[in-house]
C-alpha cells in the first residue's frame, strides 16, 4: 500500500534519500566485471588471505591466491605482523582482476564469543580471551583495513555468524565450526593448502571471500 504523501513538496533529505536508493538499485543490477574478485581475510596472527575470482565466461569461482598471514618471530616465542609483507601481498592480489571487496572477518565487536590462541588465531566455541590476545586481534583487523583503505579497496567487515550461516549449511557449527569450515573449503577449492590445523585460517578466509562474492552475485540477479 502506498503511503499518502503530504501536499507540500518533499524535503531535500527525502529527495536525496530517494536518489540514493535509485543509485544503489542500479548499481546492484549492473553486471559484475569479467574477473570480479574478493579478497577474504582471517585477521589473526594465525590467519590468512585468500583471493576468490569469479570467471566471467562461466561464472565459476576460482581460488587463485592464498597466503598465510606473514609474521616475524621475536625472542621468547613471540610473533607480530610483518606489515611490509602484508602490503606486498595485497598489492600482488590486486593484479589482473577487479577487486570488488576486501572482506575482513569482524571479530572485535563480539569479544565474548571467541578465545584467542597463543598465536593470535581464533579458537571458535570458547567464551573468553585475554586482553593481550584481544589487543593483537584488534590490531590485526585495523592493520588489514588500513592497508585496504590505502590501496583504495572497498572494505567489507563480515561477522562470523554471517559467513558461517551461508557457507556451512548442513555442517555442524559451535565447537566443530573450524573442522566444518576446513571440510567445506576443501570441497569448494581442492587446491586450497590445508596441511594442518595451522592452515585452518586459510579455510576461513576462503569462505569469507566466497560468502561476499556470492552476495554480490545474488544482488545482481535480484
């Protein structure tokens, strides 16, 4: 039912909102570039970056870049991000495709849902974390977003609940979510390197990228 409009002319704010809605709608209907790509990021020290590219001629998703988060080792077994290498990896991933989103897992806003492991990776299904682990994770999220912004890439922050709900259909979650993510990522991308649990961040990054790329694809169809 269409709402009754007042007799007076619409406000400037309403007109601006209508124009924005029309622009957003036309953008959603515009076709994706032939090699549209999403870079998915698990931002922990034990995380990874993965690029998933949609091949225009077939519409298939191709995982064509995968990197574990580059780190530097310090004394007493401590690690920190190799920021220079992080930048180099992102620049490499921008080549040969149209990067339509830089998708970073957004864990900072939900600190009670995850436990941070010794290497800064996220142990799903636990319900607390130390302040040092939370600081490292928050630093990682900010680092990757800062690099993406400097490279003029559009950033999408993805809640774990969102990408898990769309990519882990039919698989157990909760304490088993990491195992399920590795299983689903292997099924989708046989070339994904998952030699051990230390590589499970690669699976998360791949599914984050897949979730976002599917979203763009679905918006164009609607």
